[in-house]
């Protein structure tokens, strides 16, 4: 039985340490701003992205990897004797999965499997680490594929957006919604459902109060959360805010609470001050 290589894309928002620890390969998406294209997480950081947005007052565009990008990555590992599983960004949110499917047609389906996570950010990351753990245990491709696929509907992804400016610049909310949000100090919750994004609760008040409201909405009593691993993923939030969520989650008995920074693709859509709690439901 061949060893299994786990591949994901840069929208999984996994830190370099986790990529190394779990022996992952990451296919980057692209961010385009001011006429230039950058590899997500490689050629531009989130902080650099925000500086450029403020300077130019234009929103970056994002682009999926090409089928050629995926073909190159798949063939590298298959030719090296590995079976490959790609755990990727929701097909409803990006053309990345379709590009991976086109590339996959060139390979034996017994050597390569694709998982449409119907998720984004570390929602993808949670499933990717599950696959990597099984690969490190010596499990075969089909078993990993079946078990990870079964977890897809159990992933819960929830973010609090601090400003609607980026969603507005990207055409995802109206000027009236933006104005109302600013005047009323509303911070919306964004939930991933059925592979797409919907608005959940709306939090009002100062940021500290909204953060607490969001935590209660996303976590509740925590009884539904699988105790192995939870991600706190953010875009340009303070360390204190992230650590407060981490501490509260650890008090629930979560074994691993990872704080990760959203990459440039996710940050292009959500903007600074966004924070999320992502977990697998028991």
C-alpha cells in the first residue's frame, strides 16, 4: 500500500508550523491588486495586503489556481510513489475545486481523491489535519477519503466581521447596509452553510461586547464541540482577543486550540478585525 500525501490549498489558513508538523503540501491561490498578481501566503502577507488596500482604496481580486497548477502538484507526488488526497475550498466559493477536478482526470482514480469540504479557512484546515493524521498512521487512500468525507457536514464555521467595508467594496453588501452598520455599530456573524456564506446573528455595541456576544453565539455551552481540536482564526485582530477565546475554549476541555491568521484571500473578503471559531461537531 502506498503512502498518502495530503494536499490542501492556501485558503485552509494553516500556519507554517502546522503545515510542517503534518507534512502537508499547499497549493496557493492568487491575490491581484494594482495590476499585479501575488501567490497567497507566499508573496504577500495579510498586513501588506491591508496597507495596499488603504493606499489604493481598491479591493483586491482573488483567483483560483489553474488546472495546470494542480496537475503539476498531483503529478509530483504520484510520480514519487504516493497516493494523493486533495482537501480543498468549497466548490461554491471558488473555481479551485473545479480546476483540481480537471487536473484529476489525467490520473488513476485509485491514486488520487478529491474532497470538496463545502467550507473555507480553517474549516478546510480541520479536515486537512484529520486526513494528515490518518496518513501518518499509515491508513490507505480510500479509508482516509471515506472518513474525511463523512466529517464534511460536521464542520462548523462562524466569523464575526468588524467592518462591512470590504464586503461592500466587493459588491456583497449595499451602501445602505454599510451606512447602517457604521451608524448602529452592527457587526454581523458570517456562517458557512451548505458550502456558501450566510449572515447569522447581528451584534451591537462596543467591540468587546460584540466579541462576547459572538463567542456565546458560536460556542454556547460547548457541549456540541469535538474535544480534539478547535481553531481561532483571525485577520489582524489583537493577540489579547485571540488569547481570550483560546483560554475560554481550553476551559471547556478542548485539547488543542490553535490561533491562526487568515491569509490574503480570506482577508480580501472579510477585512481587518474579523475573528472566527471553527470546530468539528460531535
